[in-house]
């Protein structure tokens, strides 16, 4: 088994077993007639909806809109979160002043902000992006703070021995030492941004996006379209996450491989 | 083993004038649970430039605290610690230290870790790579320049830490149980290397260890410390030229003597434990 799993092609094939079994089960349910046909769209009609959405460019537009909204939110919210977390860990007075406020704000689930932001900024794409930024901000902030605040004393001693300036200490010691946790924060921020994108698209329905299409399809009773959007969401999320984990492994190549 | 060329960076300094350490009337206390507790009591010690002095003692006798004070990581003490006449109050590139754990930065390669020590020296940038390469060769780690610390064995990482401490050409090298975490065979190997490196560099070395044999093999003198509070009990001269033979009768005689002194139980009958119920069996 181990030798088989050593080959990438074999690993890939084994990963496909469960999805294929699931599809077979689905098709069996959909074709068994009766009430089930309303709950389970047969694969051929999902395929037809896919062809339709690809042909008129709707799927590509939706995917692009959702991905760019998520990544923009991750970039803005994540970098602000890292900056805030790192600053609070380095300069404790900032933590004292802003910490309690931020930790209280963080208790509000991201959906809880929608009514307020709707009144303030309207129900357009701007509000969607703001919620995505906010949801990426907190995981990035919390993990960056932990990472920088808990750099081991024995490494800080080395910095003192070699007379590091504050900037050297930050760039050569604090930042790389905190990098594993900062990247953990960004991984969480990515997941939160992705969830927030789909959720705000469903709830606000502004612009285009996979969530907008899902919501629209529900009102039109297009089960096949909903399923295409869900499958696209699942696959896209999987691809983005895989690419991000690759990047993370590259940046942390100095760590011992996990056993 | 001893034909290694001396790194060119270390060549031309007047060693006689540098690295003399004087410790006078040194006391150090920590607050433990609000109560001041003395960990070093009236330490007086002079180390000549170029001398290798070992410090042995039971755990808790303040050996590591003493080194932290000398290297300048802790300036809160009373008394005097002077290196070539200057009172020590903070860290300086004059003094290098090797800890029991190597403390290489895991996110940097071996070469980057060693070059780090030169960051704030006035060594010209273009010479740094060469100096680093020379020191990697000095500790026999050629070929591992680009390895990350987790890819090195314990003995290799410790030799890298020694190279990092030496690369700034410190007047005084402090070794805080540098070989304590190594297995017995690696220990002997790195001890031999330490002796060879010291004979090449001839900087002043102060080494804390709990291994009496190691202290005697490397040290010109061995300082024996006693705990509670940490103080100097006795200083033993090891009158034997370097490089030394581990089998030298003098080393064995001194080892027995020091071990006897370190393990001598206080002859106080109150210290004998009475096990309840034991006497009834007879």
C-alpha cells in the first residue's frame, strides 16, 4: 500500500474513488423516479446546465468575480490584520488601547455586520468587499500577534548578543520566527474570505458571483444551476487552498518535515 | 588533525594583550516568590588572556548565571566583572557564547547563521563570505553551508554554533555546557575539535560543564563551585601541556580527587534518612 501511494498518479486516482462513488450514488437516486427526481437532478441535466453556463460566459464571469472578491479581501484584510497583530505584539501600549475593542468586535459573526453595513454603505458590491476584508482581518491579526509575541527568549538572546538594531531584530528574528503562525493566520483568513464572499453574494446579490447565481437559481427553481455553482465553488476553493499550501510549504522549507 | 590552516582572519592580533577577565566580589540575587535569594556569593576569579578555564559544580550552583552575567545578558549584579579593565554592563562582540542548545536560527542556513554574527561588525562586506567559509572549514562542516539546522545532527549543529561564536574573533569565548546534550562518542569528538580550535585561536575560554573529565581534559585550571549559594570552593591547576592525552595519569588522579570532593556527603547524622518500620524487621 505504501509503495503504491508513493506514486503521485496512484495517489490522485485514489483521491478520485470517493467522488466517483458519490456521483454513482447520486445518479442512482436521481433516476429512481418519484419524489426523489425533484431532490436529485440527474447528471445529464447538470451537465446540460454546465454547458449552458459555460457557453454564455456566465460561469467564467461568476468564478472570476468570486475569486477576485475573495483574493482582494484577503489581500486588504489580511495585510491590515498582519500589520495590526504584529504592531500590537511589538508595541504593547497599542495592545492595551486597541486590544479590548478589537476582541469585542471579533465576537460579532461576519453576517451580523450586514444590516449595519447595508444601512451605511448600501447593499452593493462595496459592502460585500468590506465584509470579506473584515472576515480576513481577524484570523490574520490574532495569529500574527501570537507569533510575534511568543518568539522564544533563547532566540531573542542571540539577537542581543549580536547587537541587532530594532529593524534587524524585526526583519531577521521576529518576522521569520512568527512566519509559521502568520501563514496559519492567512490560511484561516483565506477560508473566511471565501466563506464571506459566497455568503454576502447570496445575501446581497450585488454584481456577479457564484453566490449571486445560486440565489438567482433558487428563485427560478433551477436545481441543476445551483448544483453547477456549488461544484464550481467546491473545486475552486480546493484549487486555491492547494496552491496556498504549496506556497506555505515553500516559505517554511526551513522547518523539519512533519512526521 | 592539527595541520589545519589558521583562518586568515584570525592571524595578526596581539593575543597577549586581550581577553584578560577579572571578577571581583561578585554577588547576584534573584527574587523568588518575593524573597531575594542569593545565587552567586562573593565570586573572585582572574583569568589570564589566552587561558582555558573550566568550571564544574553540581546543578544549581549558579554556573550558567555566572556566564550570563559575563556575556552581558544580565547586568543586574553587584561587584565587578572586567574584561581587559572595562566593566561589563551589556552584550558586546568582544565576547562570544555557545549555549547547551545550539540556538541557530532555524529559518536560516548554516552559512547565513554564521554570517549573522558579522552583521554589525566593521568587517568589509566582500570579505565576509570568505571568513564564514574559513570558519565552517575550521569546525569541519564544509559541504553543509546551505543546510538548515534541522538537517544537521546535534554534534554538527553544536560545531556550527561554535563557529558562529568564533567568527567575530571574540577576546573571550564562553561555553555554557556546550556538549551537554551530545552522546558520549560525539562528545569526545567535539572535545578534540575544541582543543584543536582553541590551540589555533588562543582566545580566552571559560567553559561551564558538569563533566569533570571534560573540564580536566580541556582546562588549564578547573574551578570547582559549590551550591546554595553558588560560590567557588576550590581551584585546581592542571599542569599539563596541550594537546593532551586522555590517558595521562595526572588527569585521572585529579578526576578522582575532584569527584570525591564534589560527592562528599556532609557528615551530619541528621542527614541520614530513617525509613519507618525498617528497624523492626531485624
